C-alpha cells in the first residue's frame, strides 16, 4: 500500500455536543472493530489540532502532538494493539491510524459542557 491508498482505519468518538467527556473511541480496521487499551479507549488521543469551541481559527489554541511525534510517543501501546488485531507493523499503518483518530479527536472542555 502507498500513501495514496485509502485509509483502512475509521475512527469515531461516540459522544457529541456538550458531553464529549462521556464518550469512547470506536475504531475499526477494514471494517473490523479494534480492541484498544481501556486507557486509550476512553480518553482523547492527544493528536494535534485546535479544539477550542470559541477560538477555532486561532493558532494560540492549538495543542497536541503532530503525526511524527505522536507515533513515537505512542509506539509501544499502538504496536501491541496492531499485533493483537493482526495489523501490519508498517509505518504507513501507524500514520493512517493517527490520521483517522485526528479527524475525531477532542479535548476536555472543547465542547463547553463543563463551563
């Protein structure tokens, strides 16, 4: 597979609206649900973005790790997750995983529900 191939991962945070902190990750690989560690399944993934609901276009509110840093920082649990779910331990798959979760990542207080 090359970088231009379709991402085989789909990721969604289940909570919407003003209750983001009450959700969990639903992540699949080629339409097969992944089992991920509980600690990771119920928390934000720490990917890079602007998660402010008030200042969405302000770079001062950007946080998290960009793709390369995130992969290095999470390689241990992610590698074990890939082994447990029969996913190749290849760079492109780590990048695809990051890209899938980054689209739905969130932060505590990003929804304004706790204000």
